[in-house]
């Protein structure tokens, strides 16, 4: 039993270290100067000019993008779950977009599509029709691009919510004589309210945390939000750590409020459950004359969210110099950028480091999460709720804030010289993705009957043997799914990496970021296309595996 | 009042794969008369719920016609397809489908609130109608309560009130009692029956529970594989099953294979491998025809005195018995087969005992061979 206690203790201490130390340091950094408590940093930070605009921009950006994502995502989810609209599989393919097109690529693609000077859509569609250009490098543009990137998330959340709803609740409204419109507004939507509120809060938090869109579209126009403001403060010379810390604190408070509020709602949501019947698979509502508009809507969404961004990236990757598509450019295509990207030392470093970090982080996170969630789900160790909450805590920390915190720690701590190595990025990733790992493992852990472990114990197995030979093998489905998910998200991570990398320690997303700042557009797009292809394969494998394992489980 | 003609509905029927389709409802026709409670009874997958949902309009049949009081709701031939929300029928769902975001009053008021603008009652009239129907189901004291706080039986009554508030010509009930526990189910059975009779509601009831069907209905249609096997009053369906399936599905039966030897004045003499049976039946069977004798165990008497065997009185040996409270079940070996006899609790014979097995005539029905 002492072996078990040792492991339990180590895991607890380690998770506490990961979750608490950065937050503590951030507080310390922000509220002291030379060892004395002071509010100087806050004063400096919030007396800067343009601060009111920055805050307003942040809220407008968060509110706008959330509105865009929630309205489109909920509408599409209802169409797909409840009506006979065709091309439903297309929607599910489109919902994978945020996984396979990293945020920074998505944003750059939209820059090429909608910028005032070189935006293809502006030149060929919007200007001819409306006589003006849509400027994507504006708060409106940021809202649109971020909203589009978040729509699939809302879509998936709402699909799950609509599917779990007892269809007879809607059918009984129909039988009461209500027309379909009334059923949607008076029954379906109110019943989906908990999920809807949850989606709104998640999207608002995500937008506040987002760095890619404000950095790519806003920085050049001096449109700042919290994240880009933090980055700018740290990139000034000399970098002002405590002021950046003050901004980070504010952002942290906002996202924490959002996350805690969301948790409260999801607990309340359970009160909405009633008795459910045998679940007669309902007939999809026939759209009748609305079928064509709905079909066009679905196809248009697929084009806008998947085809257009990928097409423009691919087109750009075949050009020597970026110029909007024209008769001339389409006849002068080249594959040279792919070769150039491959030989670029930046890309080579990025590829190597991303591989090491992706695989390393995923493995470490999942192992840690397996032990931690076993403690939480299975044992009666006192204080296990603490582990649960600690492992959950990083979810409230935006990537950029975590970057600031970790940066300040390891700049100050001489006995752990990891600044300027991959380790510092590894620690950031580990911290960021522990909550996701926990979620994947806990779900599978709840499905393993306690008797399976107890019977192994009765057969004479010790704790470690039980864990290695019974628990881990049974966890494999959740473990593999979580592992792949974490590889995927860590390859695309930008918020923390952008503050923590140093020359020679770039990751792939940093390579794209650097190329963007250097104006190497065609090469960037070549790298991006290859990256998307790689992620498609990875996500495809994950789905295949998931499906296979799922079948065996049933 | 309700007329169903040649209704058919298949699933998985895309034009490309006509062969792979499953007929859930296969050309059925029946009528429900005013004020009666008509039950569709059958095992799961027999098409009873699909039939009900076709009448409701929640499923679209492939063929046939559905009409209420001469108003055609669906007709494949004439291309009539009234949408479910314009059929004005009441429906109680298996899961009750109580809306959890409304209170009791609002749940019942909903059908009135969504009436077309001209017919929508004013505030006062609306609450009067809601309260009236709530008091009919005895929920008036709970009008302000949140719907999710009700017990199972109360939710059930609320669902009924909501279905009745528009005073529909026909009430559709889809296994409404199956989510209740045994005790409450029995209570609600009588309650439903009372309401139906007092309010003069015409009802179409779907259940897989034969006891429920026999206890509540004026007429029962036994369904199997999308077809109706037999329609009749509960008593006649029970006492004169027309097929082995009906005899087996409703109640318990012993099945004995035999051959018709002769027929004297409506009494068939059937030779079986256990002996001769004399069976009154108004059905027609040829001499020499193979038949199945279905014998209800509650009309089979056991006795320990061993005198007199002959037609309908056989010799056997008790193999096992089970005390079930109100009755005692005996398994009796007769020749090569075993027969179940259900005796009142005063008769309890231990195994192994030689006994006389006496079949009363009302135990018997003759059904054709095949399932």
C-alpha cells in the first residue's frame, strides 16, 4: 500500500505544482516590486492611453464572435438533427475544421479572402455587388473570422443537446396543434436553454483567450484586445513583465468568471431531465418548400467554412509572390514553395520540436490524468476533490496568460534553468492540457465497473499490478482518443508558445507566425497545407480508432 | 368514427432498395366506433405504435386511408396529408412528454395558446377551461406546481389533461401506463377507464400488456408482424382465439396437436397422442384435418382419486408444482407431454403423484395448425 500512497502523493504534488505555481507567481509578480506589495503595475497598466478602447474592443470582439457562432451553430444543429435537410454528413465534416485548420492558418486564409487590398472575395464578389470593400482587418472582421472558427464547436454542442432531448416533447406540442415554428420557439429552444447558455459562455471565454485572430488581423491596425495587448507589452523593449501581468490578471478574472458560471449552469441543467420513453426514432421534420433554402444554406456554410479557406491557402502556396488569383497567376503555378518550406531551417526545427512536444505532452498528460482520475473516481482518499479541482484549474487560464506566468517563473528561478529550452514549452503544454486529459480518462474510468478491480485484488494482485494490468488496458479507448486529441491541439498551440520559444526552439505554429511576420506568404501557405494534410490523417485515424473501439465496446 | 383502410407503412424504403424494406404495418383495416376504447395489442415490433403514429400524423404511411367522422386525414390515393398539428387529436405519450420548463397550468394551457388567432380563448376563458380539465384529472390543487416536481402518476394525469383540453374527437394513448410501477398502474387503469366512460371519449390505446388490454378495452385488435390477427371483445379474444399466436400471446395455453376424427353437432372428437378430446367449436374443420387444441390451464382440474378415464379425462403424474399465492400451478406429465394445470390454492398436490386430469369444455379452443 505504501507504493500506492507514494504515487498518489507524487501525482497530487505535481498537479498542484503545475496548476498553482504559475498563478501564484503571476500574483506575486503583479502586486510586488522589489519585495514590497504595490499596485504600481496595475496603475501603469490601466493608466495607459487607449486602454478604454482596448477593453471595449475585447468585449465587442467576444460578444460579437459569440453571437455569430451561437446563431449559426444552433441553427445548423437544429436543421441537421430534426429536419430532412440533405447533405448532413457535410456538416459533420465541416465540424472538424477547427481541429484540422489551426486558428492562425484559418485567420491568414481569411485575410487573403477579405483584406481590402488583396482579398479575393472583395475584388470579385463584394466590391462588384456592393461597391465597397469589407475590411477584415477591423473589429467586424475579427468578429466574423473568430465566429466562423467557433461555429463548429457550437454546432457539436447543440447537436448533442438536441439529440439527447426526448423527441416526444416536441411531438406532443405538434399534437397540441402548434405549427413547427411555434414548437421551435416555445418548446425546443427553451429546453435547449442550459446547453445554449453553456455554449455562449464557452465561446465568450474562447474568444477572450484567442490570440491568433487579434494578432493577425488587429496588430497592424493597432486594434488591441487583452491578448494582443499582453503580447505587445512583452515584445516592447525592454519587456514590461509586471504590466503584462496586470493585463493577464484581468483577463484571467474574466475567463474564470465565465468558466465557473458555465459549471454552475451545467449542474442546474440536470433539473431539466424528465422521464424518457423508449425513444421512438422520430421522423425528421419535412421542410417542404423550405428544403431548397436550407440546402443552399448548408452548402454555402460548407463552402465558406471549409472550401474557401483551404482553396485560398492552396492557391497561395502555388505562387512565387502572393497576388490575388487572376488569369496570369493561375497560369504561373509552382510547387517550389513546398521545397523551400521543407529546406527552411525554421520549418525543420518546427517539425522536429512539434513532434517531440506533441508526442511527449500527449503521453505525459494521459499518464498523469490516468492516475489522477483513478484517484478521484475510485479511491476514498481524503482531499481527492482537491486533485479534481486542481486538474481542472488550468482550463480557466488563457494560453497567453499561462505563457506570461511561466515566463516570469523560469526567468526568476535560477535553480531550474529551463528557460530557452523545450522543457519550458513542455511544462506550458502539460499544464494547459491536463484538464482535457482528465476529461477523456474520467469518462472511460466511470464506465469500468469497480468489481473488475476488486476481483483482480481478490485474485491476489497488488495495487500497481491492478492499475497496470486491469485499469490501463480497460482505459485504452479513452486513453488513445485523448492522446490523439492532445497531439493535435499541441501541434497547433500558439498562445503560450509565442511567449516561450527561443531561436532554434520554434514549433510549427511558431514557424507559421514568424513567416507571417516576415511576409513569406507562399511558403507559409505551403507549410500550412502540409500541416492540414497531416492533421487530417491524424484526426482520421482517431475517428477510425474511436469507431472501432466503440463497436467492440457495444 | 375512426376508419382505417388498407394502411401500410414500411421502413428503410428508399426507391433504390425496395427489396430490403421492412413492412412495419402491412395492409390493415379497422373501425373504431364512437365512445369506445379500442386497443391495439401485440408484442414489441408488431406495428401497433407505428399504426398509432400514422393516425397521429407523426409517421407518414405509404398506402391506405385514415378518416375521422368522414374527415379524411390521410389518403395515399387522393394525396391527402393533413399535418399532425392540424389533425386536432389528443395524444398521451409513453414518456408523458411533460414540458419541464413550464408549470402544470402552462402545460395544459399550451394547446389553447397555440390555437389559430381567431379561436384562441381569452385569458379568463382559457384559465377556466384549463382548471376544468385539471379538476377532471384531480390535479387542480397543483396548478402552480413545476411540472417536474410531480410524481409519476400525477405526470400521467397531467399528460392526459393536456391531451383532453381541446376536447379532441379521438384520444391516442401510446403505452401510457408502462412507466408506472405495478400498484399505481392498476390504479390508473381503473381511473383511465372511468374517465373515458364518464367523458364519453373515443380512445385508441396501444399496449403490449394483455392484462391492461383485457381490463380496459371495449374491443381489442391483436397484432403481429404488421397484421391484425384477430379483432373482438376482450372475452371472445380470450375464450375463442382464432390462431395459436393469439392463444399463446393472451393468457397461458397448453397446445396439443391432434387430428379431427369426427364432428357430432358442433362437438369435435379429436385424437391426440395423449388420448381423445371432445371439443365444442363453431369453426369448421374437415374430418382427418390436423388441428391444434389450445387448453387454458385454469380450466383443467386435478384429482387424486384415479377412477374413470375417457374423453377429456386423462391419467397423469404431477412433476412439479409452484405456489403463486392465489393459485397453485402444477406441471403434469401426460403420456409424452407435459401439461400445465392451474388450480385454486386449496388444491396442492406434491410430486410425484398419479392424478386424474379433467379438461372442462370451456378450457378448449380449436385452432388451425401453423403458428
